[in-house]
C-alpha cells in the first residue's frame, strides 16, 4: 500500500538540521522494519519513564506489549516512541565536528488498548514475527490465560518524525583540513551470531531453519 508524505505537525516539524529530516513514509517503514526494539516514553505518576520493549507493526499501527501489571502500559495519556539505528561514527578533524551516522524515527500519539481478541492475537503475531520471522508458526501460541495477562497497545503511525544522517565529516573543506589529520567514518555493522541451544535441550535437537539461517546475517 502506498501512502502520502507524513504530516508535518507541531511535534514532528524539524526545527534543527532540517536537511536530515524526511517526510517520506517509506523511510519510516524502513527504519521500523530494520529493528525490533523501541523506547516507549510515558508519564507515570507525574514522572517521565522510558521503557525499552519489542514491537511489531502493520500498515497503520505500531504494537507494543507487556504485563497487565506494567505501569508504563497503564497510562491513557500521549506517549512518544523512538527507534534508532547507529550506522557508524563520524570522526572529523575537530572534536566539535564529530557525529554519528544514524536512522531514527519518533512516533507521537495516544495509544489504544487492544481488547478485541482477534486483533490482540494478530498484534502479538505481528510482534513475534517482526523479531523472529517464522517463530509464530513454530512455537506454542499464547493460551487464553496468557492473553489475559498481556496488555497490547496500538499506536497510530500517522504522526511521526524521521531523521537520517549519512556520509563523511562536514569539515573536509574547512580550515581544519590543513591540520593533516585523518578523518572519516567508522561503520557499525551488527550481525546475528550462531544460535545457542538451551542447555536442557536434547543434544540431537537442532534449531529450526528459520532460526539457523539468521546466524551470520546482518541485523538492521
């Protein structure tokens, strides 16, 4: 499905380094699809609380989940969710010009508690498949008791802000270029390691193909 540009609102307008901002919905989707951990920012009892948690998405919503006892999922106020990928260090000739190559998304809105059983199951499937494709059909699915103990929130993707920084340092054509110092980027390329079995597994039980084939592949 094709969407128009992300709307520019008071919360998503890029006020600094506007050239790094993007209103392209495809950029938002790519950033979300490249990760599986977000940071959920909420106000709990008058104080800010930022919680790392896994997520999943469909075309319109981001889903996050947790225990029904979780204070971070109990609030009905606006939240802010961030997803960030670090692609490398930008090492300039001066410390002031150092930076980071990154891709980041910030999503604003008031989450909706998912109560419909079918949507709740589908949201948990999306979340599971986002982190470990193939695992929903491989592992035992949640029981009614487990579903009752789980809170699932849906946050609209309508109000989001995207920023991306790529490339070399910015001081190559400035006065510091005459210092004769090395400058450039130090890429960060995370990869999945080989699957490590639970020590209690039978020795002859190999990991399923959808897990085994991810070993050694790039993440993000």
